[in-house]
C-alpha cells in the first residue's frame, strides 16, 4: 500500500506540472471555440482518455518501443520540441479576425474528424507532449521490475495517470465557462501568454535533447 501511494504521488508531482491542464485550457478553447458545448465535452473526454493511454504506455513500454526502433530519448526530445514550437508559434500568430473569418468553414469540416483532432494536435503534443512522455518513460525505467513491488508500482502509476486524466477532462470541459467569467479580452491575453510559454517549453525540450546528443559525441 505504501508503494502504491508513493508511486501515485511521484507520478502526480512529476507529470502534473508538465501536462499542466490548467495552462492548456485556454489553448484548447482557442482551437475549439467553433464547437458546441456538447462536442467540446466529448472532445475533452477523448483527450483525457488519449492522455491516460499515452502516459501509461510510455511508463510501461516506452523504452521497449524506442529500443525496437533504435531511437534514443534525446532524439524524441528534439523532434517533439520542434513540433511543440511549431504548433505554439502558429497559435501565437493567430489573430481574432482569423478565428472569426474561418469559424463556419472549420465547423463544417472538423465535426467529421473529431477523433483525429482529439489525438493530434490536442492530445499530442499540446497536452501530453514529448516532455511528459520522456518523464513517464524515465519513471517507468526507475521503478522496480519484479514481484509484488512491480504490481504495486504499476497500480500507483495507474492511479496517478487517472487523476491527471480527470484533471484534463475537468479543465478542458469547463474552459468555456472560464472564458465567459473572464471575458474575451482576458482570455485572448491568457491564450497569447500560454502560447508563448508553450514555445519556451518546446525550446527547453529541444535544448535538453540537443545537449544530450552533444554530450554523446566522441
């Protein structure tokens, strides 16, 4: 029981600040403002499920997948950092006029592929990005791999990932209420700040990978 609580706390403290569903809610809302409230909640639920699967998959078999394809973790960080930077830069440059002019067109298109958008880009890389994946892989590598202790560790990881997924769903599904409470101007400012911080996170992830690759040079 102690091992379960220990792993749950470790997963929460390590991954929650990186996933940061509170900070991601304004970005989620800016990308889905043309959806109905029902569709947005459905999308939030799918993102939460996808995030849970990504975190647990990375925790349990992340290293095996990378080994199978002969990919190092720094390479994942470099590639993921570039994707995060590109996505955040697009959001940062987007104007309110562009959102309004494309509103009806996007509504007719995006409702046909809700599942696809739920995974990319809303789950990966905006919610569970390369930073969270690399941390989840690292946590999985460092946990015990034998006997009941391993089962307790996996149970704790399941509980921690489930709590994070629940927070993702709550923050994203209630993002429209937050927007109404704050007003359009405040939400626009928050979205711009969140996009800028996302660029900074992407640069940090990229630099972590580049630094590790440079250290591996002879």
